C-alpha cells in the first residue's frame, strides 16, 4: 500500500511540476474567445438545454459546455480557474493511465513480479503524461474536452476490465455509462469498441463472436455519436477533397508516431492548405505503407500478439482525428494524439516489462533508461509550454517555425492589436497580404489600423488648430473604415467649426447613426439644422439626444431656445421650454447671459412678459459686465419680441 501511494505521489508531483506554470496563462485568441469569452450561451439555466442540442463550433460536446459554464458561474472569466481545471483533468488522466496500465500488465505479463508491474505502470503513466505532445491539451483551455473525454474513457476501460475478469461474467453496465459520458465530453473515442474487442481477444483469449456479443452496445453508441459529429463537421468535409482526406488519413499514423519519437519543432497550428490538392502517387504510397503495416501486424499476431493489439488499438483511437473527417483549419494537431498516446505509452511499458524480466540485471538498466527518457520529456514539455502563455507568444512561435504561415501571422497581428501594439500588428497584416492578397480579414484589420492612425493624426492636427489638414486625415480614415464613428464625428465637427455646414450635416448624421456617445455631435447638428431653417429635424435631434444625455446643459439650452424662439408653440412645449431654461440657468449659476436670455424668451411664451423683460435686462447687463457689448445689444433688441402675437 505504501509503495502504491508513493508511486501515485510521484506521478502527481512530476506532472504538476511540469505543467504548473500553465495556471498563470491567459485566454488565447484561438477558440477561447469564441467558446468561452464571447459565448452568451454559457449561462445558467439556459445552458442546460443549449449544451445538449448544439453543434456550435462543429462539435457535439455537452459535458464540456456544462463544465465551462459551471466554471464561468463559479469563478467568472478568470483564466486561472480554467487552466487549473485543465491541469487537474490531465493529472486525473495520468493516474487513470497508471491504473489501466497496471491492469493490462497484470494480464499481459503474468509471469513478471508485482513490483515490475507497478514500475512499468508508473513508467507508462509518466511517458504519456510528460510527453511534449500533451502540452496542447494542458495549456490550451479550449482543448479541455480531450482530457475530460479521456478521463471518462479510461474509467470505462477499468470498469470493463473488472467486469471481464468477474465470475460469473456479467454485462459491463458501468463501463457503458462511462463511455457515454466520454462521448458526451467530445466524441473522439469512436474506436473504443474495437479496443475492447482487441483486449478481449488478446488478454482474455475470448472468441471474437463472444466479445462482439458484449461490446455491440458500445458500437451502437459510437455510431450514434459519429452520426451527430459528422453532421457538425459537414462544412469541413465539404471544403476538403476526398482524395486529400484519404491521403491525410493514411499518412497520419506514421506522422504522429514520428512526432512521438522526435517531438521537435512542434507547431500549435499545422494548417490545412488554402486550396487542398492531393497527389495520387502520394496517396497511393501512404495507403500502401498503411496496408503493409496492418498486414504485418496480422501475420505476426500469433508470434507478437501485443504488437498486433497495440497497432489495432492505436489505429482505432486515432481514426476519428486522422483527417478523413477534418475539423476546422488543422491538418494535424498534437491534441489528436491524446487518446492514441495512451496506447503507445502502454505498449512501451509492456515491451519494457517483458524485456526487463527476460534476464537478470535488466531491470536496473530499464529503470535508468526510463528515468533519462522522463527527464528529457519533462524538460522538453516545460520549454514547449511557455509559448502558450498568451496569444502573442503562441503565434510568435508559429511564425518563427513558418514565416509564411498566413493564419499565424493574422492571429499574431490580432493579438498585437489587442495589446495596443498597432504598428507591429499592421506589419504582420502586411506580411500576410504580401503573399495572400485575397486574405479579406487581414485587409480589413489593416485598414482599421491605418484608419486609427490617420484618426490620431487628425486629432493632433485639430488640437493644434490646423482644421483644414485634420479634415483631410479624417476623410482618409473614413475611406478605409466607413464605420469609424469617432472619425465621422470629428470630421463633422471640424467642418462645422470651419463654417461648412452643408458638408458637415450629412457627416454628423452618419456619426449619430453609427452610435456616437459624444453629445456635442447631435448638439452641433441641431444648431446647423436651426441655422438652415430645418426646425422639425433640429427638434428631433435635440430631443433624441436629450433622452440619452439628460444632464447635458448645451442640449437642454438649445432645445429650450428652439422651443422658445421657434414661432407658435402649444402650452405643453412652452412649459417644457421654461423648465429646461430654468434648469440651464441653475446649472450655469446664472452667469451665462445667453442662458438668461433664453429663460427670458421662455417666460415670454408662457405669458409672463413682465418677468421676461426683467430677466432680459439682467442678461444684457451680464453680457455688458463680461465685456461682450455686441451680445448685450442683441439681447436688448430681442426684448420687443417677448409678447405673443395679438397681445
């Protein structure tokens, strides 16, 4: 018991030490923002229904959606909580690999000692858990479904193995339920029924027919999950030629085995070609080699049954991700080895245990080799982990490996722009467009960055009083990004200041339509409309803006003045004008002669002429005291109009 506990503690310590830095990583601009940050569907209670009915992002993964929703509700959008769950899920998977490897070794190598079984199981768990190919699943929040699916799958395997060795034999109900949970996390273990048949035939020497009688419900479950997932992936299937998919699927087992043996220069995104083209010769060669490997496993299955079983299980678990049914942009991905990697690790452990037990003295040599291998894996995984710390680091790694990686350059530009590093972001977009001029999103983002730069230049020019040149900059910015609200508003305001009202009005209207939050914009438009005699539209502009900016003094003043001086008004409008004018005078502390004069006009249309004349006189005196004699004269002259027609 102490030895078992020590083994488990060693496994947990090694895995946590290797991957703990990921707990401090950020969300990435690669699926995390779509799946979690900007996904309003992850809200209770609606998510409980949505998760089971959606194929959002081309996957069916209800348990994963529910897990993320629970994390978001409990911890908010805190990346540390999400990363901690990824690390914890991987630790659980590694511990389950240990348990599964121990169970398999007990039956596959019954003549070896229990100590060797335990040591080989620890080796299998750590060879799997520390391998650099595991980094993507641990460090990338959006890859959590792989760990969740594998945890349930290994639990299902253990339950099946326990049932298979029971007397009398009984149907593995618990294993079936756990397998259903794995498929609900993400249906990546569609080949698991094949693995169960392989284990039955290899470990327990059952006849294939007997095994099928126990595992056919698992196959039905897998077929149902495959049907749902294939519907979700239909866009990717339709976009990729069948021959290219066949070529990718036939070569995938060997590509991933090579990545397992030599995990160097691993890229987070091995993107599909923009125009996938298959070569018949390459496809035929890949299919020939795959068929040859399968034939060799079949021919040697009696002599080396463990090899044949491992090859069959490896292919069965890799098949859904091999490329025959593509998902997203990727041709290959490290996370696709998460399930078949368990088979590779167990195969290494079984082979190592048999080799070590064949001759005295080999156990020590095997232990040394394993320790060196694990140290190399952990060190490599630690280095591979760091580029996943944030979006800029991630895509910088992709671009370093492939300077012409269009998706990597685009996403790096987006990440740089999000950090306010606009010049660097623009440079990345220009790199993309240099060899992919049809990349519409890169062109649109570059235009937005250039528009922002031109807008800043316009703002600086306007602040220095050079409105004429500022107008040119704003026009250039709008030409690149017509929905740039601030540029529209600033251009309209500059034109209004330059007394070019005819040009300013349509631009100010556009700025308001685009949703500007600056109350000065509708205020300026309303004044220009008043000057051009468009009283009805001016009133509408002022009233709409007042509903949004209730405390804005300028809007209230101009609306009050329009109502008070715009001609015949009804009693309701007269009362509104007086209320607004009083509020403006109060807000300005009675020190604004124009506001005072507007109050006088509002009093006049409310049949309070004597008060209007008194306030008018005060307004004129205030203007004179402030040194604006022309305004004082104008205010005094308007006093004669403070009587309603007919009085």
